[in-house]
C-alpha cells in the first residue's frame, strides 16, 4: 500500500512549504482559521484525493 502525506497547517511560510516538500510531503494545504472555511477545505481535500488525484501505479 502506498502512503500519501498531506500537511494541513495555518502556516503560509515559504520555508515551511520548502521543508515539507524536501521531507516528501505530497500536498501542503493552508487551512482557513474559521470553522466553516476549515470544514469546507477538509471536504474539498477529501473529494480531490478520492476523485481527482492519480497515484502512481506500482
């Protein structure tokens, strides 16, 4: 089974994005701080991962 790593954080710092990518993160998502925006982002992220994302065939 393949693993995918998503970082969901409130940080928008460029260094955090760079470091995450260097460590093998598949996706870096900046989460909204208010609850409704956060819930929507999580829902959309789930839909993206299930419907749009194409993992490599191994």
